C-alpha cells in the first residue's frame, strides 16, 4: 500500500507558512492554504525525491523519508531579494520544449535594459553533466538553446539584474518555467492536424510507410499516411462510413491492411486495401451485436480473427475461413467481460485472449493448438482499472500490462514461453489511460501511457527480456490513449490526440 506523509513549507527566515508547488516524476502538487502538502508515496520507495518552489523563493529539492510516514516533515525556502534596478513589465515565456536533449525556451519582450537566465536542474543526484548556471543576456534577446543531460527536470528562470552584476543579491526571478528533458532521443511533439473524435490506430504498410486511422467529426473514418517510409505525411483523406467505435486494424497475410469498426446498429464493418499499400474497398458488414471496440489478430496460418464483447457480455469471435478470404459466422467464447479485449500470439503460434471481468481480475483463454480450438477461461488475478496490453518478449514469453487500483502500471509475464505465469508486479507511475507498447529493434519492450498531468510517459526494458527503467515524461497535453508504431528504419513513433482534437506525433530521432 502507498505510504502517506505530510510536508510543511515555511520561510527560512520568518518561519511563516508558504503556499508552494511541488513536482515528482508523475505530477504537480499544490499545498493547502496553510502551506502543507500531503503525498501518497509508492510502497516500493523508502525515500522519495520531490522538488518544491514558488517564483519569489526559487527551487529546492527535498527527500521524503518512509521512516517518518504518518507524520509531518518540514522544509524551508529562502526568499529571493528584490531587484536593484529594472522596469516593471516582465517578459512572457511563449515556448519551452526539449528535442533530442536540447532545451529550447522563447519569450516575448520584457521592459528591461539587462537580465540574465538561469537554468537549474531540480533534485539530486544528477548523473552526467546537466547544464547548471547563469548567462548574461542583453534586453533584446528572446531565445535560449542548450544541450543538457536528459532524464532531468530543469527550472528555466529569467532574472532582472543590475547591469554588470550577476550575484544573487543583484538579481531576482521575473518569470520561470519547469521543463522535463528526456534521456531518450525523441523529437518534439508535432501536429498532424485533423479533427478527431476517437482514439487513433497506427500500422505499417507492407512497403514500410506508417498509416494512421481515426474517426472524424463527421463520424466517418479518416486516414493519413507517410508518403515515403519514415518521411513526410499526406493530407487527411476520408474513407467514409458511419462509425460509433474506435478503429482497429490488421494486416493480411499478403500485406493488405484491413480496418474494423462498429456502426450504430452494433454490427462490425470492415474495409480493406485492394492491393498491398494501395486503394481501398467499399465498406462491408460482418454482422453481430457488439458492445466494445473490436480487436484483430492474425493466426499462425495467416487468417485474421476478430474479437469483441457481445450484447450478452460474452466474448465473441469471427475469423477468415482462408487467409484473406471469406469470414465465418460469429461464435461465442463465453465469459462475462468488461471493456476491450486484447490478444497475443504465443511462440508456438497459439493465440491467447485476455479480458477483464466484473471481479476486476484478468482472465485469459487460449487456443489449444495453433489456429484451432479454445481452452476454458482461467483467472490471472489482479485488480485492473484499464484495458490490457499484451506484448511478446524476444525469448517468446508473453507479458501483459495494465493499470492497477493504485493507478500504477502492473505487469505479469509467462515464466517460460507458452507456460505458467509470474505473480503481478508494479512498475509504478500514475496512469490515466490504457497502456500501449512497442518493441524496439533490439527487442526491448517500451510501454507508454498518459499520466495525471496529461503528458505522455514511458518506461522501457533496460535489456531484452529483463529489467526496467524508471518513468520518464515525453511531455504534451494529450487526450485519450496513445498509439505506437515502428518505422521501417526501426525508430519508434507515438501518436495521440490533443486538446484541439488534432492528432500529434513524436518520434525517436535515431534507433
């Protein structure tokens, strides 16, 4: 269980209680009106680093100690002296981003003859060599750019000072902003435009070009694609239809993409490329009465199979009779499932399906032989509050990820390929979306989810099949679940909706 601790913030000189802001690796916190924080700290942490600040007092790191759980610790902030000169109108920070470990800040004009900027890494210790220091800037400069050590949070401050004197006694903070710089080589967020009303689905064409699909404001399906593998993107184009669900997509054995969604009567409809990477068919109905988003996977023999919850809450499925050919009737797999289902392909070719049930545990069911019949349902336990993501490690073991009752990411894995399962284990974090994953070219799994601050966060295996990093933020202000894809050259790319209903993407700048 998380442990609870309070922190009282006071002025170092007067001991007056101060209203302040704090940040850990997941979210921002504010004190109550009396200057007191209350933190819920993950149970695996014996000490927990936070950063506390307010503009007129600067920033201090503080380590919460589990030994004092249930009590109130106290920290103090030192007030920054008032400026010795300078006019009153402060600049306005208009942009603060990081791109492949380069921190960039821009601001509008402020009424000052002279000021300096200070970049301060928050918290300790800091491996590597993060930039920390100040730089004198003339009053007509409006930009700052610096390569810094990734994996850290920085406070960028613009101070007004007496010209020629950069000592703290001659300067005070005018404006400041806190920016997290990832240790991974990721681009900044870039808009792909659009007006979306669903989560996005991303998939690679047979020629390596990524393609994304989402429902538009007209409830039709829209798509957009890379013009060349890893390159620029087309305009948005409509694929028609009248959809009521998210879209799922699969790739046929011959390389043709196929998309699936439900329409207002609950039937599943689908549309497919006529030739690999080519034009699209008309919509066709697969019937059924569905009450969840559909999921599609490919059998060992190349036949696509779709899964969804029916009107009776049971899991229903339908499959191609031959690869790329006609479809079977709907058949029930029983159970009483909640939310959306997901599948994984075992190393021996057997599909395995996973779903939440009303007891909030994870249940699974698997083909007894590749492309064949199914086992009974069996429980994997747990307390789930999201849909599940299913990945396969390079050694063939399936691994599942979900949000737990504590909003952390939990995972469970096969001990041997196709065999028994481990206990549940926490990877920490504070998630507000379903998790998504992608496998790096070297086999390491990487998981993505939206955090409490609406930014995208990620965590990755330190080595294939084993060991995990800490959480890092990829920034953004996102809506809904992220989608992931891998470019033809191996670079991961993530997609998510923004608050303006447009689609945004971010990509690794190198493999």
